């Protein structure tokens, strides 16, 4: 269900916690599973739960509570723009509008070719670098002016 | 981007050097000397805590609780495991200082946490890092590896007989996990829903064991306090407001970024350091993260940047996140965005917060869209009064503070919109 590489990474997470507290590793394990699969299908969540040794519902509860887990398929590149107040004051809303126009999709939508999903995000803790864009949760791009957005999109294959 | 003036945590750190975070760079700056001196002198635990108390260090995460006092709450004679936990779950809009600490000077935090572990007799520590700054999390893990290889973490640290290990744990998108008991729940692999207090974490924390949770900046200040002395730290600030503090400035300034300056520095000087106003005259400032009450320009310009001065002006220093707004901001629009945030991030556990945040957002939204009704401002008051102080954690209060302060200081903008169905200020984000 998950690759040997992913399982090895999950084992590394498990080693951080006391032997009787394997549940603590569920956030890391779900993140690793999502990195491999792109999103978390119910079967994937169940697999992770069984691997850790917790009830599937306990893993599902976590996957549905934290908003960086994808419970539905997303585009190859999930773009999350922060539009919270401090970012908005430095162009966060403008960046989201620019992306929406350029990609021809609204917030929360995916392009027809399945390449991009555009989302509005809450505070990423990088307000001084606004506008800020996260690519697939982990790659943070700072100072995303329209020119910088054009350049970034050209890089994403 | 980060701009540092001077201070405690960033003294001597060349943030333009891509290797400034590494162990050898930290050692060259005098790093790990505090830990070595404690271990070689077998400094009594209570002396370490007394030193931190004497420094006047107050929690840098938002509440401003004295750090040394918090450490003294940990049961000294408890026979089982104890933990220290660092809160790097930085998601309070406007705050971005802790990311720079773990990116540019992670070993200051690691050393501070080891010293805390020693002082409180903890066997392990965890640093809970905001999921959105995943690259910073990976870098912090690399710094932990360096510290472990150098013998600063693990069994029998530097031959002292003291054992302590430290790990990183990441969040994955939940503002509420910045609340310390929600953070503990999350660290245990659960939904991040705050716990009822008491019991407090010092008696029932991670895995039910005594636990102390501090902010990144608080822990990272500890090596300086031990090495240079509590008195020197205290003297950097002002009485009851010891030390320097990192201020994250965002919004309408020419040079947003982090500034580490002595507590008590006038706001006007800080604004000047940040390059002054951008795009128009100063209208309002949220001085301590989005949950802190907003202050109009004239009040803010009289303030100094410390816990007591900001509190006297009717707001909070909070996390030190200074959100600056110019005259082109419609305050109804600004408040609507914040109200949406709290509605989105309420964990849903307590009814007044789960329902109330949505109610606040919807009423402000309709006012903004020219559909406000007479009595809406009273309705906002009433909803707020039924939220604040009536929930397990302070998120409800945090959602209400901005509403109360925006409608107090900028009431005319709300009234104008309700009456004329159009805004008084022709809004421009930037």
C-alpha cells in the first residue's frame, strides 16, 4: 500500500515517541502517506492506522481536523495563497486574484487538466514575506508579485 | 527576509550567511558555553531556575507569563518522566519571528531547551513546529542531528550523567494548536482541541506527565541569560519587562521583517527602523498579533514597545506581531477578514465559540456588503459577550477582542456603512 521508502520514514517518526505512544506519529505518518499518494483516500488512512496500531477512526479524525491533509484528489500542484489580514496588506488578496484569473479557476477549484488546485490559506507564519504562496504544502514561495507568480508557474512542469 | 538590529538571540548572527544556522557557526558565537558551564559546575537545578526568574524573562508567545516562575511549578520530586515542550506553532496572524529563530539560529533554541530539561529534570523534549513552515522543520531536524552527533543530546551529555533527548514534531494546519493544551493533544496524535484547565500541564501534561511549554523565543533567550547573567538581560529592557524582544512588523511599512530591540523602545522608533509608512499616513496598529485589540495611530504613537505600556493603552504586546495599517484601509473590511479567520479556525469544541465566531463573521460580512441593519453593532456586542470567558480556551476571547476594539475606535466607519450602504473609506489593500 505504501512504498518501502515511506514506511522507513514512518518508522523514523515512530522512533521519536515512547514505545507505548505510537499514536503520536500519526500526523507525520499521514503527511508521508500523502506525499507519496498525493491525497488521503480512506484506504490510505486505514493502512496508516493499522501500521501504527491505532483505530482507523482515530487516524481519520486527525486527517479531517488538520487542513493541510487532502481528503480529495488535488491537482499536481496545490497552490495555497495566504489572504489573511497582514498578507492582504502586502498584496496577498491581489496575488490570489491574479492566480485565479491566470489559471481560469476560482478558489477551491482545480484546472481541467488536473495540473493546478488553487486554495486560500490562513496564516502561514511568514507575513513579512507577503505575498506568500505554498506549493504542495511544503515549498514556500515569498514576495509573490505578478512577475514572480509568472516565473514560478513557468517553472512548474 | 529578516532584519535584525541587535539583541539577545540574533547577536552576531549573520543571516546572509547560508551556514549561520550550523553548529560550528553557533559554537564560534559562544554557543553551548552556557550548557557546558552548568554541567561542569553541576549547578543546582534551583539556581538555574533562580537565574531565569531574576532575568525578568516573560513568555514570548503572547501571554507574557514569567518564564522562571513557570519552570518552578514543575514538581521537583516527581518520580516518573517529565517533559519540556517548545511551541513553534506560530500561526497568529502577523507573527513570524519563531521561524527566523529556527532557520537562522536553531542551536540557541536547542541549547535553551537542554538547559530547561536539566533545570526541571525532564527526560525529553519536543519542538512542535507550524506545518506551513515545513522547510524550517526539516532544517531544525538537521540541527538536532548535529547536536546529537556532537554529544549535546542523548545519554550522558558531555560526560555529566545527565540524559536528555529532543525531537521535532510538525503540525499540519490548525491555528488552535498554538494553544498549549491543544498542542499537547496534537503531539499525542489527536485532534488539537484544548483541554480543560486545571489540571495545568505542570501536573498533567504530555502523556499525562508533568510538562512545561514555552515559546521558541523564550527558550532561545535562556543561553544568553545563563552565559551573560540575569542582570545583563534585565538591564537590556526595563523593570518588569526584561530583555530584548523580537517584533515582527507587517503591513504598510517599507521594510517588513523582524526586529530584535530592547523592550521599552518607542513605537515611533520601531516604525522608523521598518522604513516608515508605505502608501499613506498611519491609521491603526494591531500591536500584538491579530488577537490583540487594535489601537488608533495617535494612541499608538505614544506607546513604548513593552508589556506594560501596550497594556496601559488598552491592548496587548502578545507575540510582538505589529500589523501596521495606513489611511486607505477600510476598518470594516479589515475586521471582516480577521473574523473569517477565527470562524475558520475555531476547533468546534465549545458551542459559544463554534457558533459565535460564525455569527460575528456573518454580521460583519453583511455590514460590509451594505446589508447591515440598525442594531447590528449591538448584536455584535451581545454575541461577543456570550463568547468571551465562556469557553475552554481563549480563542473565543481572541475572536472578540478585535471586534470590540475595531467597533470602539472606528465606530463611525461601521455606522456609516450601515446607514449609507457604502463604505466611508474607499478601501485599498495596498
